[in-house]
C-alpha cells in the first residue's frame, strides 16, 4: 500500500497538488512463501518447490484523488 502527495508548479495554474494511492495484494496458490528481506525492506521472489512452479494470484487497485 502506498499514498503519494505531490506539489508541482505549472506555468498555467501556479502551484498544483496531486495525490493518489494504490493497494496491492497477492496469494500464492501452490503453498510457497515469499521471503521478506528486513534489511532491504523488500519482499523477494518466490522460489518454486514443485514440478509446475509457483502459482500466484495478484491484484492491484489504484486511484488518483
């Protein structure tokens, strides 16, 4: 999840504000877990353990406010 707020100076309207957000979610259907690297604050890639790889369902919703 992330929220962004930005101030931008334009030639036509002066100081403009833009903001928006997005929410991301995923679920690994094949049972593996996505390792989380605390040092880098990042979720690493899934390493498949099965014959057919790792299956994941992913969705993202975003909106400019």
